[in-house]
């Protein structure tokens, strides 16, 4: 069973957050897969899930949006949302709401948001989110 981190990122900022979440999960001894949204196929073998997207025109990017609309019920799966933004940052909140609606259990009510490139303090938050997700798998 593994932690899966699905992200969509145009300039690598949300991707950097995904990599930091992976670092945390791996350090905590968890198995972890970082998946570019365009390569996502299924949640098979997933014990915790983080989904990230930057914000474009106040919305989630299109591939993550489609994935969220196609995911099965999450039945209490530990979940989290994250993403980089420029000024308003709606996408991570939209992802959180959708994960909750699908029946996921948010490991943190507040998604992690990074203005522009994630600062070191945000990357540290991402690492601890990864640790939490890995812990929720054991
Ligand atoms: C066409 C376009 C529209 C955007 N719209 C928003 C927006 O509505 N709200 C916001 O907070 N940021 C907006 N942004 C800024 C991006 O979210 C920001 O640059 C982010 O850091 C990109 O992260 P990424 O590299 O992970 O895609 C927009 C950027 C572009 C290019």
C-alpha cells in the first residue's frame, strides 16, 4: 500500500510541493508514488492520497478537475490538498471540498498553499504532510 500524490503544475511550483510531500512520506518509511496528473490511471493499492493543482482563472487545472470528477467514492481514505497560486488561490480549497464530498478524510482541514514558488517554510509543511499521510497508512 502506498501514499499517492497526484499533481498538475504549469511551471513546476506545485510539482515542487508534491516532491516535498514525497520526501516526508519516504522519510517516514512509507511507500510513495508521485504522479503527474496526465499519467494517472487508478487508485489501486493507495492507502492515502494528496491532490495538488495550481489556480488558473480561480479554478483547478483541467486534468486534475477531470480526475476529481471521475474518482470513485473514497470511503474514509486519508486525503489532503495542496497547490501554488499567484493571488487568490482557490484551487486547493476546491480540491479539499471535492475530496471531502467523495468521502475522503482530510488529514488537515486547511490545504497547503504556496504563493508562487514554495518558500522553505511551506516545503517543510509539505514534508510534514507527507509524514502524516504515511503514518495514516500504517
Ligand atoms: C493564465 C493564468 C491564470 C491564472 N489565474 C490565477 C488565479 O485566478 N488565481 C491565482 O491565485 N493565481 C492564478 N494564476 C497564477 C498561478 O496559479 C501561479 O503562477 C502558480 O504559482 C503556478 O504554479 P504551477 O507552476 O504549479 O502551475 C494564473 C496564472 C496564469 C498563467
